[in-house]
C-alpha cells in the first residue's frame, strides 16, 4: 500500500518551529527579496515567500526592479544589502532577464546572507560536508525523509538531474546522510537500469511525468521535485488516475493548465512504497526551508558579531 508523503504537514511543522525560535529573539531576522522584471511565476513565488515570512514573524522586504535594469545597477543594490547590518538574508528570484548573468549575481550575494544557498562558497562548504546555508529544495527533501522516519543510511539513492540548484546538492546531501548515491542526467545510458536499483529515487528533470513505472523499483521511495504545467487533456489522462482526473481536467479547462511533477503519478502509485505528490509535496518544503535558512543566517551572524565584540 503506497504512502503519500505530504509536504504540507512537514512544511507547517518547520514553520511552526521557526516561528517559536523567532519569538525568543530580541529582534526578528530580516529577509530581503529582489525580483527583476514581470515574470508571472516569479511574482507568485515571491509573494508566497513574503507571506510565509510574515507567518513566522520574519521581517521581509521586497524590491521589484524593472526588467531593463543593468547588471551593474543590480549588483550595486546587492552590494548595499550585503553591507546593511539589518539584513540577514538576501534572495534574488530566478530567472533573471537574459542580459544579466545569474552566475555573477548569485556570486555577488554575501555567503553569510545567501539564504538560497546558491553561492559557490556555500556550495563548496556543502560539498566538503561543512556547516552551510544549504539550497532549500534538496534540504526540504532531506527534512521530509527524516521526519517521515525513512532511513537514508546505507540505501541506494539515485538522483535524476544534475543542476546546481537541485540535482547536485541533493546528491551531496544524500551522501552526507550515508546513502550510496548515483547521479543521472540527459547523457546517462540505460537510465532505467540504474533507477530500477534505487531504494530512494529523486526526480529533478523538468519533464512532465518522465519517470514511469519501468524506472521504479517495487516499494521504492520516490521523491518528485519537478513542477511542470500540463495543458493537454490527453496527456492528463495518461498521468492521473480516476480519483484525480476530473479535478485535473477541470483545472485545465478553467485555468488552462494543471501541475504535474517529473514522475507519472498514476504509475508511481502502483509501484512505489512512498511518493510525494505534485502539488503538495516538495514545493511547499522549499519555502519552509527558506524560513529556516533565514533564521540560521541570522543566528550565525549574531553569534559572529557577539564573538567579534568579545
Ligand atoms: P534543470 O533544467 O536545470 O536541470 C534538469 C536536469 O535534468 C539536467 O541535469 C538534465 O541533464 C536532466 N535531464 C533532462 N532530460 C533528461 C533525461 N531525458 N534523462 C535524464 N536526465 C535528464 O532543472 P532544475 O534542476 O532547475 O529543476 C528540475 C525540476 O525541478 C523542474 O521541473 C523545476 O521546475 C523543479 N523545481 C522545483 C522546485 C521546488 O520547489 N519543488 C525548485 C526548483 C526546481 P543535463 O545536465 O545533461 O542537461
């Protein structure tokens, strides 16, 4: 019998714990979010982050800059926030307009304020197993596995996807938890053969329903990181079972799309032992972990400042 791993309950628990910690602090942590341009999805993500910060008592500021801003001006804004003692966490919402280098921008955020965990210094610390601000999505996956009591140590984990923001840090974190880890990508040959050995299978690919029954070992823990829009009713019929289908078709007719992960949920439910739904799985944890990272960044900076004064 498959167990659905709910991101909602875990995200609420994490946010509750952060809120309790924040209450004990003399002044709340402060998160500054920068959004560039008018990408609709980014606007929704930013408003969810601001809303969550408000719920847990973290002060949040939002700077919305025009898509025409130059890279130099954006870097100057980040420099000011790096130097602003009242700011604990800086987040630049991706994607950025094509004339701005995401790499340069992410590297410009001070590692101590890098609550997304994308700065190479923090990535390097993660790689070396040192204390760091970890990227929120893979950190949320680890948090979910632990809180559901799923043993990671000694298990065969396969991560499909090798991006710097999900796949690679996910693999490093699973390794840190003593799993035996394999990373797969678009040039992997015999993908199915490899994923079929996974006790824990993480899909971070960006292709709707790509992981099918044939990729999954019987009883495996399947973590679906993907978020994809499905607009086609016939594809929806391949992806959703009877319990879900009507709701999904209604969404396509009314909103023009429904969300699905990188795993075919209909097939995963027949084969996996544990499965994260989309929506309602990993996505909710990402925002909760951002709150946890902001709290952590604030605590680390306060400790450092107290140490420097002593
Ligand atoms: P990227 O596009 O940066 O990376 C996708 C990865 O998938 C690449 O490493 C690519 O391989 C690999 N890949 C593509 N096609 C195949 C294939 N046919 N077989 C095996 N591997 C393949 O995506 P992200 O890592 O940024 O995101 C992945 C998914 O997670 C997306 O759906 C995204 O929306 C979602 N996401 C969800 C978040 C959440 O909060 N839940 C947060 C961030 C992302 P190669 O390197 O060879 O090109």
